[in-house]
């Protein structure tokens, strides 16, 4: 919300089935000093578990200490940009200075990567063979399937990657359209936009555990959005979905289905979602489903007995991130939708001599090459081995944490291990842990 600090809460399990809530109290941004004083952070004791009302809970507070700087750039360092001198000797000094900066930055990256634990990125990659291409400005402007008058592109790599994913999700070549996005959020923005264009008066439904980009899409497109409750696992609560759907059944439904939520790694039951839509009376022409498979959308096809994400079911689009499980060193993603839906978005762009149905105009032409390279090197078998390895490691971590009396949650189809927030802030920063409200027991 513009001009205000929204309530931010974190639930922490302490290993003994007790929970704590950390909350930053809402107040207008203009009323805040530049630096919030120490002890402005409060712990709310969990009165609700003792049968107290929410209002009663607000009265029980214990001071905690935490410094926050709001309303300004909070980075402690800035590498200033200055104008170069005309003198050649000074220019040489400048080059040496910049080389030193980059060398120190590389050392920082090496150290930070050693403790990269809180975010689901595959760091086991080597793209040295692609360094020869970094001297070119590769831009995939417009539609991947319609070549433009900009010749320095990588469409041939992009279409190869898209074909691979279309096969994975069982959609024939002539029936799909897609493109390589700049990030996972763009995939969600595009999928929901297609749904909105197909069903202009549709209501967006998404579980509370959905990625924030889903609700960002609702704000951007000015769509009515309904948040659906979740189960303890983080999976969408289809009983609540049915209630909310029934209340609004005069309007079409645009639904975001998660294949691995951001925090808990929960997988929504797509088949149960489809049954719920049918039960309420929705025919396939009155709903559109976008599948957000950011991390696990690529992993689940390689898990035995896992439910299938396939276009043989009445879904409209699927998106995944390329910089997570695939291991691309730059943010990117893949978005696949049905060809029959894309005509509502596609427009002629005269100066490109092409068409465009993407969210962005210019698109990173290097990302498709990186994805093409790793898909060729690993293939289906390689990814299957990596999926099994990730799941084994996640199970191992869960068991070790339980042995240490640490509250922990691991969903059956997930590689994301959720455990109680450590009390040591330095530990959280060192291991780059992502912390958010969630009950795990």
C-alpha cells in the first residue's frame, strides 16, 4: 500500500509446539523517523491458541530489539560512478581501480555462494563454453516464432527450449505458444493476462500462499482477486475454494494453481481443483487455470507417483523459473500456453516487421542459449537424477533437524525444508535464510 507500512508478521516454532509472532505495527510512512528506534519491534504472544479473541491478543506484548531503516536506500555501501579524466595515465589508474573492485567483488561472490542455503537455486553449473558469446548484444525482440528485422537474436535456441517444455507438459507443437521470460514473475503476469483476455470479467482466485506476483498481477490488471485459505501444508483448501466460488458463480473463474509454493513448497491438488470447479457448475469455457510451477514445475515430472501437470487436462498455461532448478546464472523463465488463446494478445509491430504477445519488448537473448545448453547436457535422465538427489537431501535435513528437536515441515512432493526461525540474526544473514509467517505444527 502506497504511503504506509503494512503489518508484517513472522510465526516461529520453538521446537516445543509453542509459537511466537513478530509484528511490525502499521503506521503512516510520513510519521516514521528515518531510522526506527531500537525496540520498535514487538512480539505478540499467541493468545488465540488459548481461546482469546484477536483483540485480546493485541494487548499482550513483549518488547524485542530490531533496527529498520525505511523510506530510503538501505544499502550501506555504494560504488560511486565518476567521470573519467582525459589524461591517459589517469585512465590507466582508473582501469586498475575498476579491476581491483571487480576482483574484490568476485571474492565476495565466492564467499556468499558458500553459504547459499535459503533460496532454491541450482548452483551446480559450468557455462564456460558460452563465454565466447558474451561479446554480442543478443536480443529476442517480439514473437519467438516470427523472425523480426533485428538479426542478432537466438530464436532458434529459444524455440528448441520451448519445444522441450511443450513435450514435457504434453502439448503438441502446433497447439502451443510460449516464450522465454525475464523471470518467474513475468510468467505469472503473462499467464494471468491471457486468462483475463480470454475471460474479461473473470475473478482471479489464488491461495494465500501463492507468490506475491499473482496478487501484483491482480493490481496491475485491476482484477477482482479472491484469496483462498490453505491447509497446514500450504496447499489450497478446496473446501474454502468451493465456498468462495459458489458465492461468485455468476462470474467466470481465473485460477492460479501452485506447483510448489514459495515458502512451504506445497503442491496444489490440480485434480481436486478441477473437480471443485465441476461440482460448482463451471464448464471448461468458464474457467482458466494458470499453473505457477516456478521451482517444482520442472521437478515434479520426474517424481514417481506424483500427480501430472499436463495440457491433457483443461489448463491454460504453465510457467517455470529458469534460474532455479535448471541452474541458469541469470534470472529467466519459461511460459507455455495454448495457441488458441494467444491471438487475443498478439499485435503487429511494424518497425520490427514482426508480431508480439509478450509482456516485455526486448528480451534477453543470452538466456535461451544457457537454457538450451544445460537441457542438452543433462536431458531428462540428468534432471531425474538431480530431482532424486534434491529430495534425498531434503529428507536427510528434515530428519537431522527433528533429532535436534527443531520444529520442521517437509511436504511429500517438495525439496523445500521449513524450520523454526533461528534466534540468531547473524546466522540468518550468513546462510541467507528466507523468513516468513508460517505454522509448521
